[in-house]
C-alpha cells in the first residue's frame, strides 16, 4: 500500500504460489508467458515501469528471461 493524494492505493501484489529467491529475469519470463505476454503493449508497459522504478535489464534480457522461465518450468515438471 502507498499513500497518495487520492488516499491509499495498492502498490504491489505478491503471489506466493511461485515465490522464491532468484533472478528478477526469471520473474519477468514468468509474467510474460502466454496469455499476458501476448497482449498488446503489456510487455512494453511492464518493462518501462520496471526500469522507471529502478530495475536493471541486461542487453539480452528477453532471451535470458525466457530461458530462466523454461528452466524453472522443467524443474517443476521433474517434481511431478
């Protein structure tokens, strides 16, 4: 929560289902999977907001985030 001129506003949401201590790039890869990643402007808005609020993205962030997401997915499947 964050206090603004209009009152209290939600400033973030935490989803414990996939919570872990790891790379931000893996989180970005997870968020940008289908269907959200396929929505018009969703990716650009997410990345713009991330960088605007202090996040750092390396040059090949998109490839790295997809690979980290796939590695996590593979690990989840192996746990079945």
